[in-house]
């Protein structure tokens, strides 16, 4: 899981701490926030997007994507841990919480 602090609104800066790197705090800008369907945040090297959409079965489809790159990215790439496990755990935790709230 991860911890988010700050105001989630376009142009605001938030702080995120992940269990993947608990001693590191990421300062990210909220790039887009369209409740209840879309949220994106990031920095000069990348953007993470969360989306919700209704499906034909009456449920909700959740998607999360991340684009990383930019001219300075090769200098930092080896310092960034893989987030696949963290992304999968986040999605599983979100699914469990959503199902428990029904």
C-alpha cells in the first residue's frame, strides 16, 4: 500500500510514500483530477493515471497506467525499483475494499 498526503486538486503537489521504498517520499504534481473517473499525477519524468469506467455488467472497471521517460530518465532509471508487485497489490487491495463496501 502507499500513503498520500496533500490536497488532491489540479496543480497541487502531493507527497507519496510507498511500501516499496518506505524511506523515500515522492513529491508529485496532480496533473488531472476529474472525479469520479480520472486522476493523474507525476513529475518531469513520468505520469501515473488512474481511471474508473462503468462496464456492461453494472460494475466498474479500474485501470492504472504509468508512462516514464524524458531526456534525463536514463540517468535515474537504475535507481527506480520495479513497481509491478506494488501495482498488483494496490489493485488487489482496491478490489477487496470495493467488494467489502457493497
